C-alpha cells in the first residue's frame, strides 16, 4: 500500500513538473530575428539557440534516466510500465529534435 502511494506521488510530481510552464525564449524571438542586422546581433541569436539546445538535451537526458528506471524495474509499475516507457521515449525524441533544430538555427545565424 505504501509503495503504491509513493509511486503515485512520484508520478504525480513528475507530471506536474513536466506540465510546468517553460519559457524557452525569454525575449521576443520574432522581433529579435527581424531586427538582427549586425554580426553581433546574429552572434547573440546563435548563442541563445545554443543555450536552448543545451536545455533541451538536459531534459532528454533526464528522461533517458527515467526510461532506464522504468525498463529496469517495470514490475514496480504494473500495467502502466509500457505507457510510462512509451511516454518517456516520446519526450526523449521531442527534446532531442528540439535540440537539433536549435543547433541548426544557431549554425544558420553564425553564417549570417
């Protein structure tokens, strides 16, 4: 009983953390991109995209750790184990794709 309660609490906290509002672009990116005219402006944008890419990769790595936990101890999660593993894998894919796209944008701005 206590184990189930702890697992439920852990999952609920994880869900709340995952649903927390993220603001990956503290600046108005549309305005920043439109107003970028100098090399320094593009360098600043490239730096921003690289920072966001790093954040996305950190999140992907966190979910990889969770996924390995779910795979190693799926017996603790019962029927939900497969759903949890699929959810983690999907988030890993999304975060890695976001990191890749941000690095691509950084490279483009460095070339400008």
